[in-house]
């Protein structure tokens, strides 16, 4: 984990999202589902993840976000989880199946106590009122799902132009990052033209899956996306 994070930072990633493997990743497509299954078969757990992240702030200075699902967090204990995130230096968490009302009414004080940002997802179907409510509850950024599907789906970013323009015109308080279906320079550039940045998951996992040289693979991948070297 740490060598991959180090390579991402060194070669230009502005933020790192780490998956917390779960047996039923409802928002993820086949590639991330498979990677989660392999990780779990290899004994991955939240306890193991926090062991891997112990001391990572000695080397990593970019924001680090954990992405996963509510069940493992509840099993670990919400406050214990937030405290551990703060201890190791995690900045935020994405939990797609945590209802907004439940967060606001029950868990927000705990997240605030440990200065842990909860990142909410919005989709093309999310109403303006709900987007603004999410914006008011957020302190990190809003994760704009490019389409109502799972991660890794091949979608034409240009087909979502009206949705992206709608988000941009709302002039939200928090930055907006677009994810799901960002896989190459073209989709990255389209997303970045409407938002503060783009998030890439499935394409990156494919790139490093069989890599024998993580640093070289990450460098090549990021340069292909950004056009920078």
C-alpha cells in the first residue's frame, strides 16, 4: 500500500483514495469487486489497513481519503474508527451507504470530534435542494458520480454535459470532484473542465494489477492522464 501511495504522490496525484475492501461493494463494478475479494481472501481488514497506514504521514503529505461501506465501520465501532483515522492521519471517508439524515442526526458529532470529513456522493438524479443540503454538511469536497451506475462503466462524459454544467452553476461552497468512468486523458479533461478535478479508480487498478515496477507503472499512468512528465 505505502509504495503505491508514495508513487502516486511523487508523480502528481493531488489526493489519494484508498479502498476498504468489503464483501458486498454495492457502488463498485467488477474490477473493484474483484480486487476487494482478493484482498479479503488475503486477510485484509480494517485492522490490517490501519497497521499498514501507521506512520504513513512521515512520507505522504497529500490528503488521503478512505472509501468503503458502513457495515465494517459499524463493526469496528464508529467512534473507534474515527479515532483511528485521526491517529494515523486520514483526512476523510466516503461511505456510499450511510444515509445523509443518519449522518446528520447521529454520527456528525463524532466525525467533527476527530476532524474527519465525510464525503457525500451526488448523481445526475440528485435534486438541487439535496445537493445544497449535502454541501452544507460537507467540509471536504462533493463526489459527483458521472452517471447513475457502478464504478468502471464506460460512459461518454459528453453525454453528461448538462449535469456537469448544472453542478457548476450552483456555485457550491465545497470543491466538486467527478468520478466513475474516468479512465483516460479525454475523460479526465472533460471532467476537469467542469469541476475541480477527477477521480480515477478502476482504470488505475487495472494498470497496476500485474505490474512488476509500481513506480514506473504509476508514473506512466499519471503522465498518460495529465499529459505532464
